[in-house]
């Protein structure tokens, strides 16, 4: 006998099918700023968290997997199973003082499971992106003696995160938890200097391929108290220690000529290094958050996170990084979850805002980022499955000092399945 109810088979197959397509497809992103550090960081990008301003540290909810704070797994019902999966797409506008371009792409979604082990021990397993790399940038410079010099930069790849999290609850109010994650992935970066005004000048190209993998730990704690009636408060904290991640790189540098038809022909090999081993330092992160809620009615909360990116190193080299911080604010409201005669009253409506300083400091400018988020969950008739939709409109960077300003719109679509799978049934 199948343990999956017939009414849930189609949503599960739908989610797993499209998630597997995205897992085996190349992760794509369009951001020149993903050239630095480990790329563009992905955090709280499932539809539920993202649509509330990427809130998560102080959230406590039995119907969602909140991997931002592993202590929140203790909210899972002792008889229920939670599944969440989804995909995301993004529309990006890049603008400088000289030109603007528009791009769009689809990226890896998320696959999250949450379930009880016993009354006081809850667990979660998930696969989510950790960072993405994707850029293609050309910089033109004019020199009196050599004419035009073009510097080309391109890159692709990223880091994925497979985690197993556990949480325990004690004294009926305190919860602690930890995620053990396996980070894995690869990045390809290319840098070239060309001299288009000279047919005899030697152009230079450098290729870097990096493979990385290691275990990554993050910890969380939550305190939940009932204030009055059915009003509750949750205070949370998270901490990730510094990770010295194992990495290996292949380096290839060469010169080449470009003929009048624009075809490149290789000349000399300058540097070759295969399998050079080193470390990538992912620095410490800490954060705190608080939320207030009435179950199945409304949630409101705020988070703050800080990370010590000045300590970042890759193969003993630093980058143009500074310490980052971010403030997240958001909430959710359900007009009347028990009114089965009014579908609009049972929809979960969400709104949020996020603002922070990224880890990038370029040409004397701190690159800040802000975003407005929104979303909703649509209950499917006759079951506890929800169709989750989240949107985020934001901006990062500036056009000052010949930098690039990014404006983007991100949309995330997924499912949340919440079912009682651990009930012992009696037959007479």
C-alpha cells in the first residue's frame, strides 16, 4: 500500500520533476558583482521566507521548514510531515553611465523536508543553493601609445548546500538546533586583456577552475512565550562559525593573437597549474530576530544579521570585501482561515522589506541593497497543500565612479505540503 495519499501524488511528482530539471541544469545568474568572493549569496529564498523580507531567525511555524534557524524545527507537529519545493526566476536590469541592458534567467529552487523523530526531537533535510556565479563584463580603456585596451571578465558556477538539521525542545519554551551542511560546487572564471587596435600585439588570457567541498555548521536557539490570550512572542539567535573550506584549482594562462576576422589563435603558454590545493575562508556570521504572532491569523517580525567578510580568503588571497549587515522586516496575515465559504479569506498574504550593506566595497563605494517583498499562499481545495508565490523587487549598487546599478525582480513559485503521516490507525 502506498504511503502517499492519491490526492498528493500529482503535486509531489510535479515538484520533484521540475526541481530535478533545475538541479541538473547549469545554475545561471546575471550579476557582475558575483565576480567577487564566493559569488551572489542565496539565503532565505524559498517563497515563504522571501515574501516576508527574508525573515527567518525569529519565526516559529509548524507548517514551514525554516532552515535559517534550525531551532525552529521544534515547531513541527509530532504527527505531521512537511514538504516544500519550488523554482525561482529573475529579471535583471543593469545600468551604468554609458549603457543599460536587460537579462533574465531561471535558477535552482529548493527542496525541503521536515518531520518529527519523537515528541521533543524534530529533524529536517534540504537541498538549497548557497551562492551563484554568473557574469560577462567588458571594460574599455584608451591609452596614447597602445590605443584601445579591452579587459574581459566572465564566470559561471556556484556552491550548493545539502543539509541535515535537528532541533530539541526543553522546558516547554526553549529550543536549540543545528544544521550540518555539505557545501559543494565549482566555479569557472576567465580574465583577458586584448588590444583590438593592433594585429600584432599579444593578448593575454587567464583561466581558473575551482572545485570546493566541505562540511559547514550553523546553530540556532529560540525562546517562545505566550503573552496573553493566543498572542505569542518568539526570540531567536543564529551563529555560524568560520569555515576553512577545502578547495582545488586549475590555472591556465596563455597569449594569443586575433586576426582580421576576429578569430583567436593561441601562441605561448605562460602558466599551468593543475590540482593546486588551498582553502576558501567563509567567515563567521551571527544574527538575532524577534516575532509576534497569533497562530493561523498573523505574524510580524524583524531580523538583523552581520557577517565578518573582512576575514574572507581564497587560496591565501583577500578580495574587495567588507563586513556585511542586513535588516529584514515582514509579516503575514490570514483574514479567516476557518471560513471555508470565502476562499479569499483563507489566502495567506505577506509583505516585507530588507535593507543592508553587501560585502562589496569598490572604487571607494559601499554597495548597499534594498528590496520590497510580497507574496501569498493559495490553499488547494480539499487538501492541506498550498501553492506559494513570492516576489521581490530590489536594487543593488550605484552608477557613481563608473560602477553598475542592478535593479531586479525575482519571483519564486513552489508548493507546501503539510500532512499527518504518523497517525496509528485502528481498524474494527
